[in-house]
């Protein structure tokens, strides 16, 4: 079935759906005409499929019936909202991509069971933001060596030598947002109320 065929199939169902909605509400064509400003003959042709529906006709009808436009046109349900990510396993680190498009800001859920040797800080273009979900994450950033606990976050320019991984305590689970062109995260927070 081509895209044009699918569109025609959706449009062919609009007329019967309009008639059903109007009758379910107990409204006559004359009453609907008065409420929408659309002539009775146009409404009749829409319902019988003799007139192709358009937005300028469907919007006043949706308003008059107090229903979303989707209900009149029978828009398909949204697809499955779950992110079905194929994990990437590298150096004892399992990364689940949370973004689907290439380039730009990338998000990962990361699980790392144990550290693979001593920290070996690296540099590359970009900007990274880390948020620890569980466990403890050791971050070596330039001259700093810090440990982040669950609920803590860090952000940094990846041109600064950096390394991160679990502490000897056990595994760590964290979110990583990475912008290869140096995109920074924008965090919006409400200021504390004084008093």
C-alpha cells in the first residue's frame, strides 16, 4: 500500500466518522450548520463521502463537537514509546543509547561492573554531563579526582583530560549526556524561595 493509498483510506473513513459523532450527540445537520457556519449541503456531502474533508471544514466541526481533531480523522495511535536500545559493550562498560538520531547531543544509560586497571585520562572534542543513578562513580578530571554518589552530577569540557569508572566498592549505574560539538546541557531550576 502506497502512502497515497493510506491517505485515501484515512480520508474515506472521515465521512462515516463525522456522521457517527453527530448522531451520537443527537445533533441535526441544520443545528451543526448553525454552530459551524458550514452549509447543510456541504455537511451532508462530507458525511456521505462526496466532499473531500479539509482542515478549514474539520476544525470548526471538531470545535462544535468538542472533540480533538484526531478523533474526527481517526489518526493512528502513536507508536510504541519505549526506547529499544541495543546495548554497546566496551571495556567492561555496557552502554544503552537513549537517543536515536546520529550527531548532536547523545544520551546513554551506562552500567559498569568493575574498573579496568588504573585511570588513563583521555581528551577529545565535546562536552559531557554525568548523573549517578546508583553506586559510586570516580571521576578523574584534570588535577581533580572526585567520587560522585547516587544523585550527584558533574559536567565538563572533554578537552580536559578525563576518565571515569566505578570505585572499588562495586558497580555503578549512571546517565551520560554527550555533545560532540561541545553542546552544553541547559538545566532549568526554580530559585529557592526566601523566608
